[in-house]
């Protein structure tokens, strides 16, 4: 049985990790390199890095911070934000990323998924989706709509139809970002996570809402996710206590979730 993965998510502004709630009100946390080193030492399985202002500011991704983070960690590293072309993808991979995440630009130009998959392999291309429960209505048969631009712009696209299209174009992994649950620490949206997992044949990553190990276990079992993105639970100043990766892995293992065990400091 394949082990499930824990992925730390960094929303980065000017080289620093921030934390939002429902994609708003970002507060400063720490330098991205420092936090990456700490979580790597605590045996996080993967890291995903989003330069969350690159697209809105119409600037290239912060490659300097990408290089710095990649220098500090030796786990799979996904990078997104401000990816507009095949050249941008290539620069991110040269800077040390192993996978490239596309989101708003993929909606505007779906061919970027195909181009990336053909150039670098579909295992390198991650389709990240921002989804919101809007209820079943014409054009949204699943009841979940795709949003872009940091959850500010509604697309009128059905979430399940979009992820199916993304897989057909070459995406090797799908991230389901729940706008409703993001930063709430109230648990993942299991309904849409499971629906996406039932729709595609590539790994699905649950994102948005983890507040404890039980929430993560639910996403990895009842939600059929291959991995869970976690952020607030690891480092948010909004929480009274942050939970170390080693505690989460122990709790998941005790719950019967197949997870890579915590075996000590990665830098030891």
C-alpha cells in the first residue's frame, strides 16, 4: 500500500511565509528558508511554495527565495505563482523545484498544462484548484465552482469538469483548495475531495481546513486523498499551539493511516 503524504504549504510574500484565513488577511509568520529548514528537520514529506502576489502584480516568481528554500530541504518541492509560460516552468525547475503548480493561469490558458506535461513529464505538473461550494445550478452540476486570482474571481466553471479536463491535458496531480474551509482549522471539505478523487485517476491532494490529526486522517481515508496539505496546524500564530510533524505522524499511524514514520531529525 502506498503511504500517504503530509505536505507543508507556504504562502510566500517577499520571501516570508504568511498565513491567511479563507484566502484573506494574511499575517506574517517567518522567513521561508527558516521555516523550511525547521519542517524538514521535523521530517515533513513535501513542501509546496506559492508566491501568492506574483500573478496579481504581473511579475515573475521570486526565484531567489525558491533557490534558497531548495538549498535547505531535500524532499519533493512544488512551486507555483506567476507561472505564465513554459520558460517560467523551466526557470522554476532550474531553481530547484521538482514540481510546478498552475492555477489561475491554467484556467486562462489550459494549454500550459499540456505544454508542461509534454516538456517535463506529467509528474512535474500539478493542477491546483480553488473551489467554493455555491450549490447546484446551471453550469455547476457538482455544486462547486472554480475560482481564481486568490479566490477573488468566479469563473463559472464546474470543479469536477475542470479537474477532468486538467487530467486529460496532462496534469499529474490535483490539489483541491477549499475556499470555504481555508484557515478555519475546522476540517477539510471531504465531499469535494472525495468527488475529485472519484473523477480523476491521478493523485489528489486535500487542502484547506486541517485543525488536528483527525481532520487529516479523514481526508486521507474518507476523502480518498493521496496527500494532505497542512499549514495553520504547523505554524499559524492564530492557534494557541502548533503541532509538530512528529506528533501528527504518530497520531495518523495510530489511526491506521499508512504514513512514512517519523524517525528522528533529518539533519542528524
